[in-house]
């Protein structure tokens, strides 16, 4: 059983390791904004992408577009609209950094069919899936290409490339989570079902080749949701049944990365029902137990959907949506935390 070294009510203690905090949006209004993904250039700059409304779509519009910003020498550039399409929502952008320096950006789009009420406003989400590419660290991008029928993009966290060059995409569709695997750099794929009522898997590979899968729990109307965990053996294609960890999960996205020293970092909302607290954890035993590094947010509002990356200076970089209830404008926040 995986376990959690700090009870949720205790996580307010550690805030000393934050080194930087930035709000990325400085426009008139940002509506419906959510990350998003982080990437790192060869020179050490950070790249961020997220989706949201704003100035280019009209302050009251519910259309969402892709926004892009770059962090260099201590500050973020003004966000630029990377892609938009009239009448469409653009969602779930995810970076995929290639060994040759190329940067891929996957996303999904759909045209909403029902405006209200809130839970039904989108009607049937007939997603199409797309990818853009950059050969110059995000300075310029290709036009989007639509993925082939049956091919899913990564749903939230970045794909994994194994030691033998196999691509493993963490995917989700229709209330279920999948692994999508290619051994020929995306020319052909096979898909494996991880489980139902799960979504947004995040992947890390152990030294023995085992792929650890941590998942958002979509169990409906539950007050006892936990982050779920499964394993995948790339050599045998054996996939274990997902089991609950002891880390609570309020049906909210998580991210897990492997740090340079071999340990794991996890960003999550440690609650069964609330996204008001967001915290960063570390594991020295492949995710069996987690200890608190830093409390990122602990206020009134929603703070969630984190994306993680380790920067060139060793810090852990976190990108997440920042929706305090006492502020009218939603935002995307970047926090840098000392890893060690």
C-alpha cells in the first residue's frame, strides 16, 4: 500500500522553499484558463502553454485559445496567442520534447453545441486531436496537423520515451485512461486500457524499466477518492490493475516527474473533495511513500491541474491554474521550489 507521510490538515506547515512566484496573465481578463504544460529549452529557458479566454476572443467569450509564454532571466514574456479558431474551444495542450531538439505540442478542440446550464454547456464533445511542431525552441510553430483516426494525444502530462526509444503516451478518452505505445516514432500505435473512471495518467520509469502510472480518480460522487497507481512492463506489455494509493484526490489532475537525483516529485490536491490546497511532495522509494516539500496554495478558491518540470538549476518548476474566490480574474501561476 502506498502511503502519505502527512495528514492533509498538516500540510500548511512548509512554505519556506519557494524561490519565485509569477502570475503569467496580465491582460484585461482571463476566463476558463487551465494548464497546460512546461518545457525547457537547451539554453535553460522555460516555455509554458495553457488554454483560456481573454483579449483575443472577447472578455465575455467562452471560446478558449492556446496561450504561450517564455521565461528567461527571471521574468516571463507577455503571453501570445499561439492558436485559435473561431467557434471552437482549444483544450489540453501538452508539450513533447524530442531528443533531436524538436518540440511537439499536442492539443484537442471541439465546437460546443449547448450553451447552458454550466454542467451541460458543451453538449457532446466531439473532439478532434492535433499536433504542432517547433524547431527553434518555440519561436515559430508549424500549422496544426490532425492526428490520424484512432490516435489519441497525451491528455495532460508529457509522454515518456523509454531507453530503447519506445514512445508511451498517457491518454484519456470517454472516462477511461489508456497507454498508447509506438515503437516506430509515431508511425503506428497500440493502445492498452489502464482502467475506467480514471483519467490524466502521468508516467515515470524506474531503473529496472518498470513504468509507474499515477492517475486522477474520476469516481463519481465519492468522498473517499485516492490517486490511483498501476505499473507497466514495456518488455512484456504486462499492465497491472490500478490500485488506490493513500494520497487523497478530489477528481483533480496531478503530475509526477523523476528528479535528477532519482527521487520522484508529485504535485497534487491532498483532499477527497477540495482543490483549495495544492502541495508538492517527494518520494525516495518509487512512490511508495511521500513527504511534503512545500505547500503551494492553501486559500479560498481552486488551485489545481499542475504541470511539473525540473529546471537547469535543479529547482522544481510548477505551473497551475490560480482561481482565488476573492479575485475576479482567473490566472495561470508559476512557482519555483528548491528541490533539495
